[in-house]
């Protein structure tokens, strides 16, 4: 009978003190979630010219952040990826601008001798 009481006590007291830490963490998570609500990330693929990234940040007032993600290009290891954070409409406009400017920059930088203008 004493064994049952001790098991019950151990189960009840398994997380003594943790309930306070969990409350603090949940409050912090709620605050972060509220701050992140309505924000979206635009992934900047590897190889985008730095000048285009600077234009995106300055013109669209996006916040550069980094996130760790698995990229299956060459290696499967997680790596840091540059993201530009903003509201949905701005991120969509920045995406279109990024594609357009990247094509323009690449056309200026490389002209194949086999392609006629």
C-alpha cells in the first residue's frame, strides 16, 4: 500500500515547479505569436544577387531574418536561409520584383555568344 502512495505521489510531483515555467513560456509564446500574426516570410533562394536583396529590403521595407531549413540542393544538412519578412501584400510584390530584377541582372551580366539579340 505504501508503494501505491509513493507512485501516486511521484506522478503528481513529477513536474513540481515546471508549471510556473510553462506558464511563463506560454505567455512569451503568445506574445511572439501575436507579434508574428499577419507577417509572412519570402525565402531568398541561394544565388540571388546581393544588390537585388538590398533593393528588396530598402524599397519594400522588409525585415531580413534567417531560418534554418533542410535544403536538398547538394547536401541534406540543415542550413541557414535568408528570409525577408513583411505583410502578405508587400511580400507578394517583393517576390515579383525579385524575379524580375534577377532576370534583368543576369541578362546584363551574361550574354551568350550563341544567342542573338
